[in-house]
């Protein structure tokens, strides 16, 4: 088990960064069109889920001195999330109205409606023949709620409720 009080494990660092309100988190910069530098060798102060200030010590002996680059998803499209409803007309009958209720993101690494978020990270600013390390950090739902209900029902519940019972052979 890794100590999340320091950045001394690059794999734990990347997994932790995939979530909101964690040190050096990816979600706030994942919509950028340009790669984003993250330096896990530096000490970090951040706000936790409870709103408290927390401290994570910079890591030592990390690959590439703890520097990684979050790569943009060139396929990411942000569109309006809409809701269509039928409302009665004044003189009888019904009409269909469409209202914008938010936005949705869909790309190779993200599908906000399905609750899927993945982050592609490299040790170089651009993916090229100089790149030695690549990482893929995948984030599940932060918690169950109305905004993550389809993720919990479609993905998480299926996984947790259908775990096969292992038998001795």
C-alpha cells in the first residue's frame, strides 16, 4: 500500500490525480487543447473534499524526476445536454420543447454521460520517439449521486453485484 502523504510512487500519484479534489488533479485541466505539465517532485497544498487544507510532500527517486505531461484528447467534443418535453398548448394539443440542461463531453478518453474518464500521460511534452514512459489513469465515479446514477447502475453495480463465487477445484 502506498502512502498518499507523499508523491513517492508514480503509479499511486497518477491514480490519485485522476480524481477531483486530490493533489495535482487531472480533471480541471483535461479539456485543454495543449499538454499540461505535472511535477510530482514538488510539495503540494490542496483542498480536500471536506474543504480542509492538506499537504502532500514531493516525491524522490521518481522516473523523469517526477515530471509528466497530461496529453489532450484531440477527439473530445463538448456539446449541450438537452431535455425534450411535451407541454400542452393553450388551444389544445401538445408541442415539443427542447431545453438545454448542461453540457456533455465525449471523446476517446471521456464519456461524461457514461461516467468514463481516462487520462493519457507521458514523460515528454509531445508523444514521439523520445517518449520512454506512457501511462493511462482511469477514473471511476467519485461517489453515488443523481449525476453519476447511470455510471453506478450501468457499470459499478454490475461489477459489484455479479462477482462470481469462486469454488475450489
